[in-house]
């Protein structure tokens, strides 16, 4: 009964990005292959923070996840859209809401059950 999946990763946490392709996308594909996916890159404001990027490079041997890498992942998983967000700066939040709504409305509609109680789950 899911209308859209939002898969998120933090630009400063390469492991979260890697798990999109290795863990979360295969899971969605296995159980809900026809449900739209929105790929969201979080914490984009940190790309401007050179100290954080230096720490990331020291910790993980690389810098932040780039926009290009995000777009490539979106293409790989067949995401209906790719969006970058910064809660700190408020960048992309309105676009995010609009894109998730569009993706949900484009999802194949499931028959409504009269015996099952439903709701909205945001995880």
C-alpha cells in the first residue's frame, strides 16, 4: 500500500550513499517493484564547509558525494526524480514536497480495502 519511496543519503556520509544501491534499492525492488522512488541528498549545505570535507576525507578517504554521483545513482535505480536538500538552509524543501507528491500521485493505484485500516507512515 505504498505510493512512493523516498531513499535518502547524507552527502557527508558515503556509506549511506553506497547503501542506496546495495541495500535499499534491492529491498524496494524485491517487495514493491512498481512503486516510484525519489532519491534525496541531504545536508548539501555541508559541501561548502572545507573543514568538514577535510575531516570526511581523513575519515573515509574521500570528499562529499557530488551532485553528479547522486544523479548517476538516481539513474541507476530508476528514480522518478533526484533532489538535493539542506534543512539548515531550507534549500530544496518546497521542491522536495512537490516532487514526492507528484511521484505518489503517479503511482499505480491499489484497490481500497474495506477491512484494512491504513494510515500514513513516514520513516
